[in-house]
C-alpha cells in the first residue's frame, strides 16, 4: 500500500514506443520527490520510472506500450519506503562485502579489548589500556631500514616502524637474541586508512577502494580500484565503481557572480543584480528572474537586494564632497565645483527693465541675460514664477510673429556674455583645459534645441543638442562640455565667452553636434524651428556653468543665491541709481558701490547732461538744471 497518495498534478505527453515522459500544466516531479522505482500509471497500464531528469522530464525503464498521450491525465504512484530501504540496504551490503564484516564476526570478544583493522578484511583485538596510554615500545623509527640499528637486541625488544613501505605502521618484536630475528609485523594502520579525500574527480587519476571524490557537488566513495570511470549523475546513487556518500543539496555552495557560461547544480548560490539566488536544478545559461519575480524553473530568490544599496564613484579627488548622482538614492558620485561661472542664474536681478516686457533684439529681461533674434519677432520678460528648485523668477520668450522657415542667418535665442576673468581658471585654449557642466531648467514645446559656447572672436564654438520630450513642463538638464584645448580665449576683464540657448536657427549657424569647431556655430541641422508656431513659449531658469575637473557629469545642488550677492555680482556690469545732478559748474561726484569691470557709459541725465570723469570707481556729472535723475551705468561685456 502506498504511504503517500498518488501524484496527479498537471498533464503528461508520451509517444508510443518511447521512454521520454514530459509533464506540463503545473507538474513538478522534483518538488513531488518522484524517485526511480516509482510507478507511472495511465490507461490501465503501468511503467516503472528509471530516472527523473528535472521537474517536468522522466525517463521510463521500458518503452511505452500504450498509445501516444498528449496533455493526458496520469498518476505517479510512490514506491513504498520499505522497498527503497531494502534496495539501499542491499547496496550497502554489497559495498561492505569485502571481508570486513566477516573479519569482525570471526573475533572472540574479550573484556576491555577493542577490534582494530590491521589490513583490508583483517581485524585484531587490542587492549583498551594500550589505546588509552598508547602502545609502549622500546624504540620508534621511521622506516624498516632504520630498524636495522636494533637487530642485535635481546628477545622481546620492540620497535614501532612508522611506515613499513606501503603507508602502514607496525610493531616488530625480537624473537631471540640472534641478529635480525624479528617477528612478523603487527600492523596498527591500513595502507589507506579509512576515507582518503582526493578532491574533484579527474578521469586521469587512478583511484583505489575508499578514495572519496567531489563530482557535481556530491561526494562519492570508490567501491573498487578504477581509472577513467566517472561517478553517475543524480538521481542515480551508485554504479559499478562508485557509491554516493553525500548528495549535492545538503548545503549551499556559493559560486559568486552569475555567469551564463558556468554549469550550476542544485543548491549552488549566485549573486545576480545584487540579489542572492539558489539553484533548484542543474542549469547552464538560464539566468535568475528579474525582481519582483522571485522564482523560475531554475532559480529561487534567497536574499533580495536592499532598497538602499549604494554604489560609489570610480574615482575622485582628495577633499571632494560626495553627492547622490541620481534620484534613486543608490548611486554616489562627485559633483562639479559649486561656483557658478555665470551671473544672475536665478533671474532675480533686473535693474534696467524690472519685469517690463520687451520685443527688441538685444533686450535685457534681467541683468546679464539678453535675447537675440533675426526673422521672427519675440517678446522677452522676467516672470515671477517659482521654479521646482524654489527660485522665485524665470525669464520667458514668446513668439509674437511666427516664421515658418528660418533661412540663412535667421535665429532666435537667449544669450549671456561672460567676462574673461570669470573663465580664466578654466584654462581654455591650452592643453590642460578643464571641462565644464552646463545645467539649467527649461519649459518649452516638444522639440530638439541647442546650447552653445563661443569665444569672444566667434571663431571657436561648442554645440550640443538636447530633446524636450514632454511639452511645457519644467524640466532640468545637465550637459557636460569638454574644455577647448585650442583657439584664443580672453582671460582679462574684456569679453571672454558667449553662453547661448537657441530654439530655432537657419543653416548658416549649423555645425557638428557635441564637438568643438571653428566658426560661429549655434546648433545643428537637427534643431527644431521653435518660431514656426505663434505663441510658442520658452521659459529658462536656474542656470549654472560649473567647472568639472574630474569629468563627473554631476551638477552640484542648485540653491537660489542670496539676492544681495547676486545684485553685487551684477553691478560689476550694470548699475541703476537715482541721484541729484547738480547744475553748471557744480559737478556731482558719485562713487560706485561696486567697481565696474571697466569705465561705464552713463545715460539718463536731464537737459545739458555732461560727464566730466567716468572710471571704474567714480564719476563726475552735471546738467543745466539741478534735478533728481535716474542714471544708468553700463559696463556689460
């Protein structure tokens, strides 16, 4: 009578006359512990299981005599445990049938005497006292040759020889005082001891009875002397040469990172995508699944990677701060330097025009940021609208007269002119030029647009396009730019660099994407014509240009600058003051709160306005009638 109920999960397919049984529909014969000797039953016919290949494949002992089966119901009946035990016992008796049991049975037991093997199939009794205290001999030597030194000793003299020539130890006694009259050896150990571990199985190695090898994660003991005969494949547990000692699966075997070229066996453990997986069956080239899936036919999740696992940068400079490199919280990098080379990146200082809308090319919506256009007509204005990174303002271009096709030198965009002193530490134009990282926020129609860096002479340019994939949503971009090792770059207080954002341009300004090149290049043929549609709107905000000496590509965290700091920075290039201007020969002397980069031009006085002295630090002005005036001081690059 079966101890467990018949296994019936899923369906089977089997071709008449074949032995290959295939399961489907939920059948899992490994999990069900189907074993050789169990019975396959269908159509009132029985067949004996010869071996279980994997969860859905069985080999029958004899060809199937029934009709071909396709997705058919079935039963697998378990062999009673008693039958399995009997078979295992018979195999064990066969293994022990080498005389050892017979030798043990032949001994006559005596008080405090213990049986000890003296060779294969040979046992003697040794006193418990001798085993406790050790066998006492008169001398101990390493080899038979060393024993010759005691050949002349008296009767009863004993010598322990550690190795008699075949690996065994033995005691010899003098039978008389005659020279070299020694007894036969009383062996203390066998030539091979008991188990002899030989490591991984090799077809080139000669094994003897009792040798133990490792094959496919299981341990096997040699039944006979053998060379070139491998242990069988589980679930077969013995063949003529080998008997299973310990099956694979009794412990985890860590195999390191998963490799598609490695043959894994049941209970091998691998690391895959930072999670640990254990093999359910022998498998090669079948990867563990991707989380959140935790099991497939070959692998079961053992330990999932943590939610906060972190990897660091490949390299860094001493003293550089570490920052998160993305929004996952799992990647740490080294950010670019936090000094913003540009002025008024938060668009908060607007001395000249406030938030007044302008529609002319060259109009400054805020300090240091002007618009340029040829062809379409574009309005430009500072807008009070909080950015995702909490700056209070942005600048906005709107197409007020569309241009369906930009030709020749037509274009429109936003530009900042940069003083040479601000870029002098970059070393542009030399072999050690430092890379930079341009980061910014943009809200725009879907399209491909470009940023560009140009030198003052407009004969060196770097262009990089970027894609807006979601229309009119505040989005941040970071664009790494290599340092320019050639060309002429001004490093004085004169104009040093143009930074430009272009949303449409004609072919005159097209060049190569992602490369330094000669000429006044502002985009590529891939640029979208953002001026084609009336009302198209482009918001620019939170703009920074940072040195990136380690080419990390990671922008430092944006923080809205202090307004006073931004104002003082902008006043090096433009100042707006309301002052009383004196009349006639009385000149109003005015010391600037911030030194200009060079002597400014001054405008805004009343009738007869005159500038007597104007240098980067102070000016003297007068006019026909004394009055209160708003003066503009312009020293922009």
